[in-house]
């Protein structure tokens, strides 16, 4: 199980931990234990041979691609050569073929389990003061990503029906569960953009086993379904959701708890076509819900939302005041910021892999890298007694990239001091408190004056060649 060129599994894990400042001396330093990585690789076929690209080295390089402004294979291999030379090891080949094949051998389940493990453990180890009224809040949101236009990707994740063949890109829909306290990814699901059982609500149903008794689920109105709420209630989970636009709210009815705040009975709707009669019969005929209308003060006239109606199962108005629920729902926007960090800062918006299995693996690696960065932010927040959501994700990533090589190559005696300086630099990257911020949803920089491609590239290239020869 050892590699003569790279050392033992433990030493490889230690190198990976140092890359993300996961030192055992820090509060969150044991979130990538060597025993867990070794067990997962053994369970899912990750065997070591006498080669440079062991599964752990491959995983570390894959993670570095997700964190680098240049995510190319050439850059990843060049970085490995630099690290080997810094450790007085012989340089490997600069060709990317061996690394590309090693990524293909890396088991997807290993990366997925590592993501779930790191996200959950980070949430559990977070201080109680980061929780909302002592409870774990999990935010649910969904988004999409595109990928290279290959036949395999198109078959698994077809492009939008409105796009002509050969002109669109395959698109994957995904739903993510975030921890509100730490921002870490707890679990995720990927499905095609269109088709049966591909909505965000259907994907959330496949993630029910992740929720635990006592959790609070925070989400947008797309998830505000009677059956969804009833299922979560059966598991001892409360919800705070925006009221669905098709449900009418009349605050003159029900039990009044305060201005625009009442308890109301929701009755079970007719059985949907996708649900079998046995499952339908298990749900209660009615459910007591609390509906709250909140007003968000906004500057200016052009605003997206000013008045929101929320539906929640937190029916105790004394324990959960209306103002507290309002502040909690306003933090639902953290999920949008987390998705922006993944898609824009870490460049997951446009994936690079050319097969569906590699696309899923690439997304899991992005989630794992994101969690490792969130761990460093949590360490800095814990060290300097601040909240992790007040630290800039992009600033953290930039600082980690700047410290990457020294963290991996420094001697152990210098590592604690180096990590202290790293955490101080990260903590200073604070984000401003900007409630009700308004920005125009428009771009100032004009696009370059190129025509749009209106036919498949092969046909356009053939026509261009024919034109130039005439």
C-alpha cells in the first residue's frame, strides 16, 4: 500500500492537510484523517502501486485544480513538478496523460463520502454560538452547471430543448444542502435539467435521510410543499420556507399570534400522480402551520422583493419570535452566496470533463475543496472569535493559493508559526455588513463584437474553409 516515490499514506495525507492548513494543533485540524482516506480507498478500489500518481496525490492535484485560477491539467502537473523539486525529489514528466488516466481511476464514491464527512464534522465541531437559537439550520438551494458538448454528456445531461442541436451545451441540475453555521456542503444530488423527477423538490426528496431530529430546514418557496413539510415533520425536522405563490394567505383567519402572524390549518391536497396510494395514506389529513408576513426595508424604488410571507412549523411564538424568524430567513441568502463561491470563484459554473462520470466526480471534488476552504475559514473565525460568514471566501482562497507551496514544503518546526500568519491574514479579509444592498443586474463592460455561432462548429468550419478557397 506504499509508494516509494511519495512516502506512506499518512505522509501524503499530512501533505494534503498542510495544503489546506489542516494542522492537528488547530480546532478543525482532524477533519481529513489518514485512517478514513485509507479505509475509503480500500472499500472502493483505490489501490496503491509503484507510481507517481497514487489516489491521494491525484486527489490533491484534482483539488488544486478547483482552487487555481488556471484549472488546466498542464498547470496541475507543473505544480506537482514544483512541489517534488522543492522536496528534493526527481521531477516527473510534464505530459498530462498519466494524470488524466489517474483521475479516471479515482473512485467517485471516495470523493463523495469525503465531502459528506468533512461537511458534517465541520458542522458538528462548530461552536454553539454559531447556531441559531441552539439549533442546527440547514439551507437548501439548487442551481445548474454546463459542461463540454460531447455525445456522452448530451445523452446523460441533455441541453435545453429551446437550443438547436449542435449549438447548446449539456446542462446538469444540482441541489445542495449547506450548513448555515459554517457554510459547508453537507450533501448534494445531480440530475438532468429536464425530464421526470428532475425538479429541485424531487431531488430534495432523495436527500431526506440526511436530515436529523431537531434540524431546521431553510429554503425558498419552491420547497414549500405540504408533503415535503409533512415528511420532514415525521423526522422531527422543522422548516422555515417562503410561502408558495399558489397558496393564498388570509391573516383574518386562524389563531392570531400578532400582526400578520397566525396559526392556520393546512389540509392535505389531492394525491399527486407521482405518489402511490400507500404513501399518500401515511401523511396526515391536516397540519398546523404558522404563517408570517415580513417587510424588508429597501432603499430606492426598483427592488426585487419588499414583502414576504413565510411558512414555518415553529409555532411557539414565545420561543420563536417573528423578528427572529425574519432574521433567520434573511440569512437564506447565504446559500446564494455559497453557490456564487462555488460557481464563480471556484469556476464550477462551466465544468471541463467530457464524460458524465467525470463530470460528477469533478463536482464532488469542487464540493470537497470548498469544504476544506470553509474549514480554514472556521479555524480563522475560531481563533479570532468572529463568525465564519463574516470572512471573505475569495480572500481566503487567494491567501491559501499564496501560502500553498510554503505550507507543503516547510519543516514541521516552522509550520505552527506559518499557519498563525495564514489565519491572521484570512481573518482580516472581512466582508462588509451590507443589508438591503441594491446593485443593478447588468454588465458595464461591452462584449467583443463577434457573431454568434448559429450552426454546429463542424459545419461552420467547413463553410469557412470553402469560402476562403473561393
